[in-house]
C-alpha cells in the first residue's frame, strides 16, 4: 500500500519529559488509522506536530515524499493536512448553511459548488432541519457537527481527529462515526484518536498504540488490542516498559 504520510523518529520533550519519543509510523493512502494509548501517551502531542501547532525537536514527516515538518498550520492546511476542531470557526450570528458556504468560498470554491457541497454536508450530518438557524442557536453537539462539516467543504488529504466523540451525545456520535465511515469508504484518509475502543475496533482496520511517547504496537486493530504489551500499558504496569516491544 502507498504511504501518504511517513512519520520518522518524531520527538518532542517538555522539559525533561519525553512526550513523544522517536515515534515512527506510516499512514497509507485511503486508510482510517486508529491511534490509541493510555492517557498521557503522546497522541495529542503527535497530532499537534503533524498539524504544525507544535514544533518537533527532531524527526521527519513526509507527505507524499515531501518533508513537511516545520511548516505552520496554515501552510499544512493548504497542503491538505487538517487538524479537526481547531481550524474552523463558527460564526454564531450566521446560519449553519451560510457558515458552510462562507467556509467553502474562503477556500476557493465557486458559489454553485459551495452551495451544492453545503447542502450535501447538511444532509449527511443530519442538520437540514436547522440549516437556516443561526449557528449560535444550535446545540453544542449540532455545532460540533457543523464544524465537522466545515472541515470537509474542501476535503483534506488527511484528516486528524483527536477524540471527536468525546462529550458528544450518542445519537450525534453515531452520525459522526457514520460520516467518518462513509467518507473513508470514498477514499478519505484519517488518523482517529479515541479512547472509545468499540468505535476504534469498528472503524479502524489498523491501529497504532502509543505508550510513554513510544510506538508500542501497530498492526491489525484486533491484534494490537490483544497484545500483552498493550494490555499491560493500559493496566499501568510501567516496570515492563522496556521489554514491551511488539
Ligand atoms: N504543553 C505541554 N507542556 C508540558 N507538558 C505537556 C504539554 N502537553 C502535553 N504534555 C505532557 O506530555 C505527555 C503527553 O501528553 P498528550 O496530551 O500528548 O497525551 P495523550 O496521549 O493525548 O493523552 P490523553 O489520552 O489523555 O489525551 C503528558 O505527560 C502530558 O502531561
Ligand atoms: Mg490527547
């Protein structure tokens, strides 16, 4: 399979703490890669470096063989690397529909394409009934779905999702996971960080598990979850850390 993104020996320390410790992994074109690991294992820090929100200490990130490490979030967004929930801003006194349209126009779509995509996304995200309400009148969950849609007016090459389901109502969680599944089936590449193992198992054929900044295991999600090292990491047994390589 072709690697869309190759992460090599990425490192980030905060003072004496190695939050990401020479982590390497590949994201294949079109895949929905799960990124799991106990609290504090470095998942968010890794995504922050991929999206340019944090500067790495060392390593490289290749996007289609071009090193993109060190670029800022705006440059990375232009290259199609999108970190969800940080790039968008909902205008509260503008309708949900217009929020989507404005977002599309700002990214260079023409009006008719922007209208068509907005309508399509509102349907997919089950927001048609509130499409003419001001975004400020939507519930928190609906607004999250709207932001989600804004990220896909111009689909990124790779979407980085950091716990998108956290604090989302179960019904909207279902809408969101359906959206991710459908878009992935249509070829969209994702990295999905989640503590929700049933969702990871359901959505992600392949996963990477981090622990203490390192890649502890990677492979078929089922195998990763069943590996002794991963189970021990989740149980918090730090004494086996050094031998825990799968
Ligand atoms: N800005 C920062 N300054 C200092 N330490 C930080 C900073 N950001 C993260 N850390 C530390 O780096 C480590 C990795 O944190 P990170 O947020 O990447 O973990 P995570 O895997 O996303 O955890 P969670 O599952 O809880 O979201 C943790 O020990 C955290 O406390
Ligand atoms: Mg995190």
